[in-house]
C-alpha cells in the first residue's frame, strides 16, 4: 500500500482511470462484436464511432483503431 500522501492520491486516480479505460474498451469491443453479428451499415457506423472514440481518448492507439476499421470495412465489401 502507498504510504505518502501523493502516492495515495495517485492510486485513487489510477483506479478511476483504469475503470474509465475498461469501460471505453468494452464499449468499442461490444460495438465491433455487434457489427460482426449483423454486418450492416448502421452497425459499422456505430463500431467506427466507438473505436474512434477509444483512440481519441488514448485507450487504444490510433494505428490499432485504423487496423480494426480496415478489417471491418473488408467484411462489408466481401
């Protein structure tokens, strides 16, 4: 356990940030999974939005977001 006051504050902030990151990542993953079930344009739009939001917030890297979007787009075309 942290001892110094600043370390205690850091632990508290890290827990909040981890919860936010987990939530954002789960929303993106759920949107992608939903698209894979439906393969519709509306679901694709929602998946793109969720993945872009996660990348903008820094939960996933921009390159990973682009890669996910490219793979989803290929599923629509094929």
